[in-house]
């Protein structure tokens, strides 16, 4: 029997073909291995670069942290060294931080309390907007918003000494003005006094008729009353800002002044138009000085009004202020005279003391306000008395 020789078929690969396929696989493996090696090297390089960048970033963050920590320490030392009180509020108005001066002013246990409760318990409003009374101290309160935190920063200054110096300066200025007015005052006093003495001397004549005696007595009393009024005005001017702590509704003050002037208005045939646009607004100060200033302005308007004329007394409120306006339809005040009308003893009337407008101006300033005049020839005259209205510190901090 003969041996059979195997014959390659189409399905069985030749030995050379397997070797070629195996070689191709090895080549592909080597290529992938080389690529992985390159990728690993690139990855190592990237990791090294990122590590270096991270180290630099950490160093920068550490530097910034140290700078902010140093800044925070400096700010803390600065707040502690400030002569003013600092109160930090959160968005709901609660106290989160205070410096030692604020604790000394308002008390130790402040953090966590609502500012409105602290203000109502410890602060009293004054006649000057933005200033408050704390026991024997006088404080000014300023606020700044903290935009990032949504709260507020309150700054409390003790202005007691400055306020006292201001009061002393104003008193010295009034005393200096009184010295300059001595000659004018002597003339003002001498005229009614001499007239009263003349009439009183005539009363001693035995042959004087009863009718003439009564007439001379009336004229003597009239001059003495004029003299008394002049002395009262001088004392009021010298007294200056002796104001009280009355809480006065604006509408009530206007109504009282209008009622007081009503008989004189009827006697002269002049109409009073009352326009009160803020009846519920409150003024803190002296009722009597404010009433006297308003009546002086109304009397001044009445003296320049013709029968059938009209005087307007109005009031309206602006931000933190109330404006009381007395306007007449008189001949007006020339511009050159407007610069002098507030000078003591300056008057264009023969029987005027020249102190009414000066006293009204002093009352306005004593209440933290101002008195202004708007006038022109043939256009009437308007006096504007501007005064601060009452407010609470918690309202200011929530504004």
C-alpha cells in the first residue's frame, strides 16, 4: 500500500501566510505599544506641568489669604482704635458686630439684638436731623449700605463738645450783635419812654379836663406797652435758642396761629387762606418760640396787605423737612432791602421794633431749620420757614 501525500486546500492557510499574519500582528502591537509609551510620556509631562501650576496657584492663594488676614487684622485694629462707634447690621437689621466705642455708648450686650429695639431704648431725637440724644451726650448717626452682605454700617459720632462750642459761638455772636445794637436800642427805648413821660406829666395838671386826662392816659399806656414789647423782643433775641422738647403737630401749630390772627385779619379786611398738606407731620422743639415766629411772619404780611387782600399760609412736607410758607400780595421787597431785613432793629415802619424777623430767623436756626424770603417789587412776598420733622433712628436705618 502506498502512502498518501497531503494536498493544500483553499480553506487551509499556507505556513507562509500564517507567519505573515503573525508578523503583522506583532507590528501592530509594537505600534500601539510605542503610541502608549508616547502618550504616557506626554501624560507625565502634563501631570508635571499641572503640578507646577497647582503649586503656583496654592502659593498665590496662600499669599492672598495671608494678605487678607493681615488686612482683616489691620481693619480690626483700626475699628478698635476709632473714636467713633461702629455698628454692623445684617439684612434683617440685627447687630452682628460692634467696636469698643459703640459698646461703651450703647451697652455691652448688643450683638444679636435688633437695631430698632436698641435705638428706641437708648436714643432720643433732637430738633436737628441726623442727631440724637444719648443721656448727656449728643450723637450724630450716619449709615452706609453693605452691598455684598445686604446689611448696613452705622457710624456714631459723639459731637457733644462740638455742639457745645457751636452753642457758645452763637451766644457770643448774639452778645456781639447786642453790643453793636446798643446805640440803636437806646434810641428805640428813648422815643416811647419820652412820649409816655410827656403824657404822664400832663396828667398831673389839675385844670386838665377828664376827657383829655383819659386821652393822655390811653396814649401813655400805649407807649408803655410799646416799650414793654420792645423789651420783650430784645430779651427773646438775646435768649436765643432756649427751646423745649415739645412734640408739635404741624396742623395744630398752623391752626393756632391762624386763630390768633383772626381778629386782626377781620379788622383790616384781609383774608387768610390756609393750605395744610401735612397735618400729621410732627416737629420737635419749643411750641412757644415756633408759634411766635409764625405769628411774626403773619403780622408782617398783614402790615403790608391792603383791605380785601389775601394772605396764604401753607405747609407741605419734603424729605425729612416741612416747609411753612407765609405769602402776601403786598408791594414786595426790593432786592437791596432783602439783604437787610433779617438784621436786628432794621425796620421801615415808624412803630416797628425791627426784631420780629431777626427773632424768627433765630428760632428757625435753633430748631435746625432756616428762614428764606422770596420777593420782588409788585410781586408780593413769600417767607419760607423750613424745619426738620420728627423721625426715629430705626426708620433712618431702614430707609
